[in-house]
């Protein structure tokens, strides 16, 4: 017979009345623990070792071996089997490491063993002290001399033998982390990515800063903002859609290599690649341009992939291997669109001709202008065929109000979007630093806003005043951290965000 058994009924399989009944039983056990002076929620327990350390030090023990080493460990009870004189419990730590605890009549005594059987449930956090041994079946174990509840669980765990559905995973991430290794792995992967990004920036002498999330003027991207109100100042404020305009102020002030990793908020749709709240990286380098910032971005991503996978070839959750190594392709937006559509599309092509092409293939473009039509047509014809990581270069000027005009191609700007796995992962610019042209672009955006374009930018006089003090030639980039995790893990955005917003 196995020394581990399946857990009690799953909370996901119980009715509300059954869950309520189990909670009542566990509440009674909580009360009894406190009445006996055993404490259902002690302020501390005498942990001397982690489960992972015990496994690392003693994982090679032969069957039925003893060590003479006493440890104090704690973990959540995820499996249990009670017999007359011997009880087994599998304890799991937060990182998923597990070890078996064995409670015998000879070692803990009759009273302690009876209390254990009566008061300990699956899901409880349990502290045990005892000798590290190997069971007769060769399983690393703790022969318990002393036990103590570290925290009493009032609700049962989900069934560890069944997969949680996606809705449960995102709404109750704490359960997901307890029962599913992939959830824990994703959290650790994200931490490694963040460490790698900061390490890469540090190696290039970048300075990390923080800029306001509450802003009096939303800008830095084309997006609908969340609007709020400050009681203290009695004024309308916006949750930021991008940190760009503040980071550029930093460049004006002399922080010539600057970056920020923080939250952005966009009051738009939510799907497999979009979340209303998301983590964003933006970086700016004085005396760089969109080609140098593309090299930086490739290094950031490749270093992050290596930090997680030990290689530029990452393995997604479904087992697919994806190669982020080598030099990435760079294609022209206009040229690639022309090839795919079978029609010569240039910056000079009229809106009417573009609209006819859009109508022909069923592409609808609200508030259509040349730039929006070109970008929507490019997504229709080209985007779906991109497999390798690809920089899509040189965008229409109408859709890029913060970007410098191309140094040699009229009607386009020096901007790229990076596509990985078929979705946009990052964007980079040769930044527009001429305050006169920037003012003209803002006025054009304001005119679009007056016509009903809710994503148009507003005229930001404070930012223009900063530019008028002189901003050096600069390259800038922005990348979604959640999407970077998607590229490395193959997961959807709701899986890469620890606690995503759900309706």
C-alpha cells in the first residue's frame, strides 16, 4: 500500500452547503486547538531548515536509512494517510518542494498522535521536528518527534489530481500556486526576467527611475486613459498610459541613459494579448537612434530568455521550442505590405486608393487616414505570416506623433515594432526632439480628438517647454513585460500576470 493517499474531496467539486459544512468542522478544530493551548495560528514556529535544503542534502539516502540529523521544517499538508499506529503526511513548501512526515506511536506518544489524527487536515500548514530518515520504500522522510499547527486551513484544497480550469486559476491564483507547478514556475521565470533586464541595463550604464502614475495630462501613447479625481487638488487626473513624456524630461535634464519598469493603465479591451493594467518597460538613450535601440532590445530579450531557459531556445508550456537567438530579421512595413498585397503601397499612395484596398479585403478602419489604413492593411496581409522575431521598420508619419521623420524616406518615421510569436512585443523610435515639429504633431492629434478619436493625444505644454530647453538626439523603446513572459513561456497574458484584472 502506498504511503500517500489522495486528498479529501475537492472544494471545486463541492456544493456551497458542503463547503460550508467542511468549514464548520474545521472551525471547531480551530477552537479546540486554541482551547488546548496549541494555537491554531502561532506567531512563530522553530523552523531550522527548508524542505528544499533537506532534499538537497539527503535526497540520495538508501531505503530504510537513518541520519541522526534532526531538523525543524514546515509546509502545507497536501497528502495524508492515517493508520492505527503510524500516520503519513506529505508537506509542500512554497516552491513546490515536498517531503514526507511520519508520525508513529513510539515517537510522539498516544495523546499527541490522537490529537494529530483529530485536528490536522489537508491544507493545514504543519511544523514538524524530527530525524531525517528514508522509509522502507526509500522515500525521504522526517520521523516526527514533535508537531505543531503553523496555520489552520478553514477551507479544503482543490483536488490535486484534477486540473484547475482557467477561470479558477486567474480568480484564485493562490490556489493555482499551491496545486500547479507551472504557476510557480511562471512566477519564478518572471523574477528571473526582471533581474536580467536590470542587469543588462546596469551593464550599459542606464539609470532606473520612477515617474508619476497619476498625471494631469495623459500622453506618450495612443490609448484611452482611465480618468479619476483628486479630492485634495479638486482636479481631474489620469492613470498613465505610458511614462514616455516624463522619461524624456529626464533626458533633457541630463539623465542620458534612463529607463523605468512600472505599471501602465489603458481603458481598452482585454484579450489574450491585452490587459487594462500591465507592466511596461521604457528606455531612452541620448545619442542613440532606432537602430541602436533595436540592438539593445534584442540583447534585453535574449539575455532574459537565457536567464530563464539557460539558452536562447526557449520551451513553451505546450512543449514547443522557439528560437530567440541569432540576428533578427528587419523588414520594411511598406515593402512587405506591397509584396503581400500584390499592390505597390508607398507613402504617397492616396487615402482613397488605400480605402479601396481595405474595402476589397474587408478591413474596417475607424477615423481612417493614410497611416491608419497602411497599418491595418499590413496587419491583415503580413502580420500572421511572421514566425521568427522580426523588426518591422519605418511607419507612416500620421500614426507616430512622437517619432522623428525618416532621414532619407519622405512620409515615414524612424520607428519599428518588434513581432514575436505573431504579436507585437516592443516598439522603438528615433525620438522627435524638435519642439516646433512636436507642437505641430500635437495640434494634429488634438484635431483628431475633436473629430471623435478617443485615442488621440492632447497638447502637452509642459512637455513642449522641456523640449524647448534642448533634448539631444535620442533613441527610445517600450516593451510589455507581460508580453515578454508570453514570448518566453508560450502562455497567455492572464497566466503571465500574477493577479490579472477579471470581471
